[in-house]
């Protein structure tokens, strides 16, 4: 098939035609000229307008052909548009805005950017890192403008560390489709307010359940912006707080009783923290011997295991009754870390029991956050916050892509 025909098959050239194809040391240069049978269209509104003048020639980088770089050369026209009331550069169907690469090449680079670090994509296709960033930006902006968020009913909110020094990103996910909805810098009240401003009051009213951890800035904004949605505290974060309390009991007991006691419970940390069915035979034997001793850590371990029974209840009433019983056990165990955890549970009891009205959790959110960390690690970090968020949208949001005449990948 001649190169001229390939260009026509892979690009939308209505109103234009291929004039010549030249081979140079830098690759193939395809010159495109206007088709005089069609009037130029305004680049702002898309309506036909009156020809004004012609601008200097531009080159647009296109998808490589058999390893050869391909460039499209075209001198854009300016039109007088009656609808917009001004003079604008004409609409060019193969490129958007002022980018010097075709939309097809942008989608081609963006596809590879989902799989590889941007710098590797740039090296692979002999272009600048900024070209890959511009391609991803084009695809992401198109996707954000054309996606539909009206069906979102259950969301999960969590933060990830962007880099050292308590630099965080707040990510909001759709718990049903397991897609990223929004990402913003920080984990403050202002950060989450930006999310609610982004989705608007209509979509916020449609939210039935919001799952997050017990971070007060998140709680305040959710109660302020969407009081009708059911706030559910993630049970995995609750259990994590309990694990921290149990481990603190072990540390305090070692400090209190000295080196001999330390040798006695040496290498037992994960025995107290692991689920019983995950223990190895050696760990089960050691746990059996330690349980015969009157240890504080053993009391904390039994309270931890009894707290697990809370999640087996099906109704709010029975769960509330059991939680009150467990609270009495925890506050009378004479273990300060467990007592502090119990009082934290009492302060947030209403939203913890919301789980039994709407059983949602952030298990899928934790998995998606791990993917987000892999994306950052694969790129060896990002210098700018905008590039980091752009890549998260690109890889985790499953955004709609621009419609192309031909799919290259």
C-alpha cells in the first residue's frame, strides 16, 4: 500500500489532501495542503468561516512508520468567524491546540506511558520527556472532560505518602468500579473540600456511603459537605490501631520487667499480631507455652481476638451490645494502650457501627493505593505534584480515550 494511502487510512483528512512525500535524513516529511472544495473551519467553535490569511508552516510529529520518524507539514490558515466574532486559526483535524504532535501520536505515546516510565517512552520513540508529558496530559484532560460520574454512590477516601517529610496525596475511589475519581495534594480539610467542589452538589447528593479512616479533617468536611451520606469507618484501619496498641503493650512489658523477660518473649512480636490460622507450627507451639504464663501481652492478645467477633454480627443492635461488653473488658484490663484504644472506639462508636448498616470497607482502596505507589516507584518519583497526579489519573481512573480513525496499539 503506498504511503499516501496509509496516511489517508490513519488520519482524518476531510478538507485536506496529501501534496507530496519527501525522504530526508530526519525521516519522512508529508506535506499537506487544503482541499479547495471545502471552506476552513474556525478552530474555536468549529463553524465554517471566511479565509483571512495563511500562517507559517508547522510540523507535526506523527506515529513512526517502519521505524522511520514521520512528520506532517502544513501551513494553517486563519479564518474570520461570524459566530465567535473574531479571527482564529482554522480547525486542524489531526492535532489539537498548539501541540506539535498529532492526536494519534499522542494516544500512541500515552498507551506506552501506562506501561513504562515516561523517560523510557521518550527514549524509545526519540522524543523529549515533555512530549510524552504533553501526550499524557492531552489524553487525561479529554478523559476528565468526557467521563460520567453521575452513577457514583459509594466512595472510599485514603491518603498515600508522595515522598518523605509528611507529603501526602488524598485519593478518592469509586468502591463499585474500583476506579480513581479524584486526587489532590495534602490531607487537610481544604484538600477534601476541593474534591466536593470538583464533583459538585448534585453528585454529592447521590452519594449513599463514604468510607474513610478516623482522620478528623476528613470527618469534618464530610459532615459539612454531605451530611446525608452514611459515614463508615474502615474496619481495617480500626484493626490497625488495635494492632498498634497490642504491640505497645508488649514493648511496655519488656521495659518494665527487664532483660530476662525480653529473652523470654524474644521473636514473639508477630505471634501476637498475626491471625491464629496464619501461625506456623513453630509459632503455635511457642504461643502455647507463652499463654501458660501470666503475661500482660497475653491479656492484650485475648482482647484483640475477642474484638474480631464484632465483625461477625449482622445487625446494628447485636453489634452495639457486643461492643459495649468488649468496652467494659478493655477498660478494666489495666493495660493503658488498650484502654486508650477502647475510648477511641467509644468516641467514634456511631460511625463504626455504620458498617452494619452499609458493609463497605477500603480493602480495594488499599490495593489501588499499592498500585499508585508502584507507579511512583517505577518512575523513581516525580519532581512535580502535577505530573504525579496526572500519572495516577492515567493509570488508575480508566478514563475514556479520544476517538481515533485508526488504533496503532
